[in-house]
C-alpha cells in the first residue's frame, strides 16, 4: 500500500492506494463516523484484480479537520472527491463505491459530475434530494414513520454542544454501536475527533436538501445494495433512488448498516460483479 496527500478544496486528504496497478481503479468512500479503515476487508478482497483507492474525507482520520459548518457543504466535498479522482484516475472514469455518508456523497457525485465514473455501488446512504422527495410523498404514512424513528440521531446531531460531548466522552459511539447491535465496535482511535468534526456533514447539508429537494438523475450504471437489517436506513428509503437512475440494479443483502465490516466478502463480490456488467 502507498500513502499520499492529495490537495482538496483547501484541505489535505490522506489517500491510500493498493492492489493491482494494471487493474481498473475502484474508489471506496467511507461514511460517518468512520475513516478509510472501514473498507479494509473489502479492499483486501478486491486488490488482486483492481487498483483500490481509499481516502479519509475531510474531518476524518488523517485528513484535515476544517472548523465550521460551511466547510462541510456538498460543494467542498465534491471538490475534494474530484481532486482524488483526478489524482488517481489516470486511465479515465473510476468505479465508485460509497457507504453511509460516502454513499450520500456518491449520489451527489454521479448526478453532478457523472463523466468521472464508470459505475457506482451505493450502500446505506440515499441521495438527499431523493430522500427529501420521498419524505414529502410518505409523510404521515407507516413507511414515513418507520424511517423517522430510525432517523432520531439526525435531530440530535443538530443540537448545540451535546453531540460534541457525546463523542468526547465515548457515549455517542456506544449508542451508535448498540443501535446497530455491534458486539465489538470497529471505530478507530480517532473516533472522538471524527465524530466531533464530521457531525457538520449533517448540519451543513441535511436541512437545505430536505426543504428544497431537486430532481437528481444519473446515467451512470448504479448498483443499489440494500442491507435488510440496517438500523438507520429503511429499505423503502433506500429504494427512493430507483426512479432516478436509467441503469440501476437493486440488491438486497442480509446485513446491518455496516455491511462493509460485517460482510466484506459479499460486498467485494457485489462490487466485482457490478463492474463486470458495465
């Protein structure tokens, strides 16, 4: 594995490259409150055939931690992602895989700069515009209520002071792990800082997209992996993407939210299979 620093939008991004240098490039983007390490099991299984790239998003791991809500808006996140793709995608479009907020970023990327991507695999993170339209359509219904109950943490993350204290004391990590039924949480040594800074992802982006969702479409071939036991994203919300991609395959998976950790072999196989179809 080689490590490098890529200059993003005013930040330094810690990037890791491993695997077959002659293979197609697969870019794995992690979510919250993780680092690139959430992909370790998946990356190891893809490395024989692919050039596998991971990175710590802004606010996480070894990357820069800018302060303030504005620094975590989609415009900056997309500039970071573009910088990484342009650094590692020497042979043209890359195959994108996202989990949780990495998947949310992925939807933003394939709907706003699709020319950079040969395929996209989304896991446990909807497009916020799709989610906003879905919430309006199902408000007050049983489907809407089930998702609202699983989204309790979003309101908590918008509170002042308490989320930061929760991560600093370790309480927040324990609550998240318990909600997902983790016996041994996989969070790394930087979890307190990752949680504290990364919470700005929610504060900067959720409400604007929920209030004013746009019609976001893509022609990038999409594989929508839906963990059936996800504690935070219902299958119904995950499926909100189906009308907005011209080439999309829905794949249910018997797993919880952190499928890249609990089911790395299955995720790697799904990614490999999807790439083989494009």
